[in-house]
C-alpha cells in the first residue's frame, strides 16, 4: 500500500479490499483493516472482543483515559454524566440560538470581500467558538483554543504513525486543564453540569480534552466536506437551494461519502474470526468508516453524492455501538446552521477554481483549505 496515495484518496483502495478481502492485514498500518459495513458493525458493537482500552490507543496516550478510551463499567461511568446535556432536545435548546448568531456574524464579516478561505474564516472559527463556550472557556481567545487543538491533532497523528507523544502535547493538556478546572464552577457551562453530576475533576478534564479535540475536528471537517460536495455538484446544490429542507439529508450524505474521522481503532481481546480473517488476541483492528460508508451492499452507486439518498443516515461516520459519538447531534446542528447560513447569505457561492481543493488525510479527512467566491 502506498500510504501517500492512500492519504490523498483512500477510496479506490478501500473498494478493492472490500470486494476481495473485507478484513485485511495491512503491514504498512500494522493492523487488520475492516472495510465492509457488516464487518464494521460486528466490530463496533462488540466492545468485549474489540476494545479501546489498550495502551496503544492513540488519544489516550495524548490526553489520558476518557470515555473515548475506556470500556465496560468505567466507560459507562465516564459517559453517563454527559448523556443528558447531549440529548438532541437539550442540544437544540442550549445551542441553536448561539450557533445561529455565531454563523451569521462570521458570514457578515466575510461577505463584503466576495471571496474567502472558508476553513480559516468560517468553519474553523465556528467550531472553535462553540467548543469554547461548551467547555466554559469564553475568556480564552480562539487562537489559544486552536493551538491546543492543533497540538492534540498532531500528537494523535504522530502516535498513529508510530511516533512518540510530543512534549508540546503535555504542555497543551496542562494549560487546558487549568482553564477547565477554573471554569467548572461557572454556572451555565455544560462541564459545570457534568461536574455537578458526580464526575471527578480529573475525569472532567480528560473528557474536556476529548470534546475539544473531537468538537473542533469533527465539526470543522463536516462543514468543509459538505460545502465541498455541494459546490462541486451544481445539480445537487441547485436542488438544496430550491428546497432547504433537503439540507439535513445532504449533511448525512456528505458524512457518508467523506466522514471527518475516517477510521477508529480497536484491539482484539481474544482470538476471533471476522469475514474469514483470523484475528488473534492483541491484534490491532482498524475500522475504516470511510470504507463501510461506501459499501455497495447497503448504498447503491456508493461513490455518487445524492442529497435525496433515502438511506444516507445508515452511514457509520459517528461510529456505532457503545462508543457512538456522544456529541453527534451538536456537530450536526453546527453543520446544518453553518452551511445553511452560508448558502443563504453568500449569493452565488462557488469554489474558487484558481485554488482547487479536495479532502485529504489518513485519520481525519477534510480539505486543508477551501477557497470560495460569491457576489458581494
């Protein structure tokens, strides 16, 4: 496997593996790679056989144990206090007005220029501001939050590639911890609610780091990927502009085609066979969410972007089972409001053909830049 080519565009390779060997040993990645939807569901649903609770788990090496890297009773205890605040109805109540306000302000700031790079001027700032307010960090400037986030992303990528955790990641985590602990007593923040629910302060900090990391990465990627898909497909964009009620399904279809997090890692706790693969206890098992989401057994014409796809929501972009993404409804809300605001308030929004873009990344996939233009 050519890792550079796979990072740029994994989908042809994933399709070939899925058709011939849906659970394949990939020496370059040092793991079994799961590419079919059925095999992915089997792995993701069975936390006893395929655990995240392993010293090799990359995120835990960077931020310590959290609901992302624990299984069994410890996982339940870490996740339970967050369940209430992240219920869909509570997310809508708590975040809709503020997300709408932030999106409107960001668009208003760029509209007069008639062009902008949308990752740095729109998707990124929106995700950062919402995460900062979620964690009770409104007094921390967005540059600092982005620096912490970028450090965590780089560290996880280093660990995934077999390199040690960089020293700057520990410093970023310590700085985040100080601000989180200082803000826990602030009324109104989500983390204050969680701490009141009985989670210890160390656990609050580790889970806050996971929310910071996932909240920015996943949401920024979702917004950018959806805009990229829509702006590359004029017929689909026209359909959404004519009927904004199609936008929620467009969010799901974009998630299916290009999940912001392309893979999730598990570790076998016993010898087991999956789709004919002889997995041994201790083996690393990586589920390709990107591969599962283009399985033609579930999604006809899987490489097509179709905002009317009836079963788009069957994607596994948020994983599945006990570790399904806790904040998926907040990410959906931000993406829906953000993209709708951009489409409505930026007339003639289109990609800047002089600066082409496409999603890339081994673990996290999105356009690294997204230059666009519109009629001021």
